[in-house]
């Protein structure tokens, strides 16, 4: 019997941006999220996936192939726009700056990764505070756990993949060891819960 969809609790402060991080085993979940989000989405979505330094940057094209949203590789000093999915290029950290623009950095790797999920999550949290939603997926390192804890501490919405459903459970399990997220979900429920959360947030913002 399939698990029931959890009740979605809309934060009183709404959602202004979404950040997503993952590594080994996360690609299919990211693709399912991109597939379900509408072009009319009123917030930007920023994605960091651990990629080999010399890998071709084909993730934006892969996500765009089945997404109604605009999908592009993030560029330095580019302003965040609603209805767009931004993907970190390989070999660069991706940050959100105070004036709601993106920045690329070649600072030292974090948890042996550049781009690092923590770098994105913590910088976005500094900007959006309790209006940020963070999603941490399958992965084989602890990257992202501290960033998710920061979002949680700021009052944002946190969605962590159930470790038992992850191809590599270290990443989500590391987050659960630090705090209790808003939602702990299997892959089949993550996209639908996020969509309901964002749809209700947009509706409230238009009231």
C-alpha cells in the first residue's frame, strides 16, 4: 500500500526561493521535481549537484528536456528570476548575494566538493531567512547537513529525503543527526509536497 501524502503546512511567511542539493542517487529526484514545477512558478529554484571537475555541464539541458520552467547554468552576478531553475556549473561554488543575485567562486572545496551544497544553502539562508525552502537528497558525503541546519534555525522549510530510500544515505542521514526537518520524505513524495507548498504560498501572496 503506498504511503499517504503528508499534510503540507504553509509557513506564515511564505516561500521566496528554493535550494536543492544532492549527489550520488539524486539525479532522478531532481528531474522529477523539475518535471512537476510549472513555468508560472513565482520563485527561483537553485540546484547544486556534485559533479566531476571536468565533466561536461549537461545537467541544465537534461533538466530542461522535461521541465516547463526555464533551466539554465548559473552565471556570475546574474539576478535571480522567478520561474527559473539555476544549476551550479562544475568546478565553481554557487552563492546567493544580498541583492538577490548569484555569484560564482573558486574558493577551496567544502567536503571535498566544489560546488558545495553547504555554500549555496548557507548563503541563500543569509539572504532569504525564514522564506527559504531547502531540499537535501541522496549523497555520499556530509555536505548539505550544516546548510540545512542553518535553514532550519532561521525558520525556513526543510525537506530531507528518507535515508532508507536513498542510493547513498550519508547525506540525508547527516542532516537528520543535526535537527528535525519539516519533512522527511521518499522520492515519490518530494516533488508533490514541494509543488503544493509553493502553490499555496503563491496563492496566499496574491490574496
